């Protein structure tokens, strides 16, 4: 302290000014984050077009987003691999949202051999529809923590086909119509495992497929922004769905419905978006892979202690 008091007044003033600037910057960032997360009004999604295409709409986040888009007054074109589940989801949405303009379904298994032809058929099925919103949500994950050499051919194939190729091809099928109409919003569901964590050991291929989704989205954001199309990547960390049966919903791991409400409010804004979904991965893992995660050691521990959330408004 004596050292500080011994300094000339101008040094003390300069230090105080620097301190004030730092505090003001932190406060401004916090205020902006709070505004974006809780106060900023959602866009009127009908201005993008009358229809929304949602892949993987039969469960979890995709199902919850479909409900929110019905709330927003959009017609729904729901894509899923299971015809029975699709039919019951469509019936549920019609029953709970009688005002929804229309609900159509389309069966497409992204991991099947006929996927490319099926996406072509999807392109035909939406021809003439004013599709304003595309939600590329269908995804698969590891059944549990695996070392890379343990990932078998079937899992590898399905991770590539569903998470990467399916998403890319559906985007290619829907985008030309949006370009013609000069408006649209594309929401790709990535993951905090690639966008937030510095690495995600025992989940390498899944995380790498989501890194593709993140970068693909950001490139498209730049390519198409000036053409009236908003492309965005959602980067959730933990959402309590059947994909993550070991996660209990909590403050740091929202339900699919809570997540979808937040995600839909962010459509059309920043190129990457997420919500406060961090928490300790180690604390949440309740399956036998727990022991394996322990074995990976400090690398993982270091990775999972920071806060996500963050995706909000970041670039
Ligand atoms: N939950 C999380 O913690 C979390 C975290 C980060 C990112 N994500 C991402 O969020 C997205 C949604 O995941 P979720 O948690 O909601 O999982 P989910 O409950 O398992 O839902 C996945 C959806 O994708 C569909 N799907 C899976 N394989 C398919 C295929 N081969 N062809 C067509 N559809 C297929 C599923 O269909 P069925 O209904 O027939 O199974 C389901 O509708 C995924 O992209 C996932 O990677 C999730």
C-alpha cells in the first residue's frame, strides 16, 4: 500500500481510469448478455416464409422446436425416420395447436442407403412451399463414452451420414427456394462439445461432426447474409433428452422444451447461439463410462469446468 501511496497523483489517476474502464467493459458485456438472453424480442418468423422444415422432429429438441414453431404460426413439414412416431407427433401438434396452418410429414432415415435419393424426394415434396425456416436437428451420438478405436463401423457410418451428410444435403435441398424468395432462416443444431469445450475426449467423432456443423454454418452465414438468409448454429452442451439419458434436467441442463423456447427466440440473430447449459460433465455422468472418464484424467477435468452459455452472441 505504501508503494501505491508513494506514486505521483497522475499515476494513481491513470490506474483508477484503467480500473474503471475494465469494470465498465465487464458491466457492458454482462448487460448485453442479459439483454440477448432474456429481453431481446424474438423475430416474427412468418416474415421468413409460411413453412418450417424440421428434421429429427420426433423427439427431444427437434420435437420441442416443432411445437414452438407451431406457436409462431408456421406450417410444419416434419422429417423423421419412424412413420408411426411422425404420425403421432403430427396428431399431437394438431391437437395442441389447432391454429397451426398445416402439418405434413416426410419419412427419411439419414443413415439408410437410399438417403441421397430420399433427400431428392424431399426436395420435390417441398417444391412450391414457401419454406422460411429450416431446422437441421436430426443427430446421433455415442451410446456411451468410447475411445476412438472402439467406435465400430456402424456407429461411424451413422455419425457421418446423419450429423454431416444428411444436414448438408437437406440444406442443399431447401436453400435454392429461400434464395429465390430472398429470405430464410437456417438453424443447424451443433454442439457445445466442439464449440465450447476445448476438446471432448471419449466423444471424438461426435464432437468432430459437430465442429463441421459449426464451421459449415458460419461459412454459410457469411455467404448468404447479404441474400436475406440467416444461418445460425445452436451449440447446446447438456439438454435432458433420450440422447443424454444420463443427464437429469437442472439449472445447467434444461429440458428440451426450455432449450427450444430459448433457441427459437434467437433465430435470425447471431451466427452462433446457445444458452447457459454448462455444469460439470463429470458430475452429470452416471453411467459406466464414468470410470473411463476418470481415466482420461486432467485433460477432461480442465475441459469441463468452464461456463458455456456463452455461445450467445459470440462469433
Ligand atoms: N441432448 C443433448 O445434450 C445435446 C447436446 C448437444 C447437441 N445435441 C444435438 O441436438 C440434436 C437433437 O438431439 P436430442 O438431444 O433431441 O436427441 P434425441 O432426443 O435422440 O432426438 C434426435 C432426433 O433425431 C432423429 N434421428 C436420429 N437418427 C436419425 C436418422 N438416422 N434419420 C432421421 N432422423 C434421425 C431421432 O429420431 P427418433 O425419434 O426416431 O429416434 C430424433 O427425432 C442432435 O443433433 C444432437 O446432436 C444434443
